[in-house]
C-alpha cells in the first residue's frame, strides 16, 4: 500500500513538472533597431587628413572601424523554460562613412577618400532569462556569420582637373563572437518592449573587388580599362607564377578590416 501511494506521488510530481515546463515554453519574434559604436579601430596606411599651407604642413591619423553604424534586425526565439532559450537573428548594419582629405592651399589641390562598410549577419544565440515577471533581465551569447561589402570613393581636384573613382569589395564571409545583456518589459501577455546592449567581435576580408566608376573631367574611362585594371581578386598568397593576363582580374593580398562594435538595440517582442 505504501508503495502504491509513493508511486502515485511520483507520477503526480512528474506530471506537474512536465505541465509547468510545457507552459513555460513559448515562441517569440522580435523586431529591433539600434546603433553600434566602433571598437578595435584600425589605422590604415595613408588614410590621414593632411593640410599644406604657407606655414608648413599638418597631418592627422584617421582610425577606421566598419562596425559603426545603424542596425536593423529580426529575431525568432524559443523559450525552453522560464530560464533558458535560443534565438536565431538576421540583421543588417548600414555602416558610417570615414573620410580622409588632402588639402594643398598653395597649389590649389585637394583629394578626398571615403570608405564605408555594410554587413548582413546571421546570429544564433543561447539565452539565459532571470524568469522574473513584468521586468525580465537576460543575458545571451553566440556567434555571427557575416556577409560584408566595403565601398570606397576617391575624388581629386588638381587645378580644376577632376578625377573620380568609385569601387566596391565583397565576397567571402566572416565569423565573429557575440554577447549581450538586456531587459524585457511586459506590456501584456503577448507584447513586450526590450532594450539590449550587445557586442560583436569580427573582422572581414573581401575576396573580390571592382571599380564601378572612373571619370576624368566628366569623361567615362572605365570602358577603356582592361579587366585586370578594374577587377580584383584578393588572395592569401601571391606567386610569380600567377596568371597576370589583362583579361583576368588582377590579384592582390587579402586585407582584414575590423567590424567589431558595441551597440544598443531597442524593439518589440511578440510572444505566441
């Protein structure tokens, strides 16, 4: 008889535990936007502000990190219970523009170079919730796979002779580490507001590039350039035996560009 009551009690406790776990499970969707500030800024060769005048010259180094800019994203998440969950996010970062300039006041010469980077990221994360009602702090960590693009523009004015270049670099992918701290504030049973501080540690090396515009005093020169002059392949290693045909893209060594950042996101969460 005692064995019967004991078995009944165990079955009852297991049923309660399973019911509570099922109740705690939930699917949710998030929409968010925010801004990221660059970390791990990089000093690029010849990317400086230089001014020449009758007093001499001054030079200022410009630090660049393509992780700075606006973020837009969506997340699908699933809570296994009140304290654990997983998310899969997709986001787009529109990077800020960095500009360097040479200004020679004596010889009527100016040159300006601008660079910016965009990144699409897929971000799986593991989430730890506090389980509190109403206001629910959480922490998350995971990794990101990024598909990037770097755009550049060069404008030169030498005594009213004007040269313009535009270029793009893309191809390949990057892998980085992500982490975040946030808080969910319930509006009702289905809708919540959230804010999150997150970090990304990532660098990206394009595998191909191309000139998209080349003009001299308004005249298009791109059509007169060979493939090797206007298209590029970025490789890990160069060799004297590489094919350097004018009909093929020119080869250059890869460069890794910083995309690390720390940012804040705001958004809405809808639970199902």
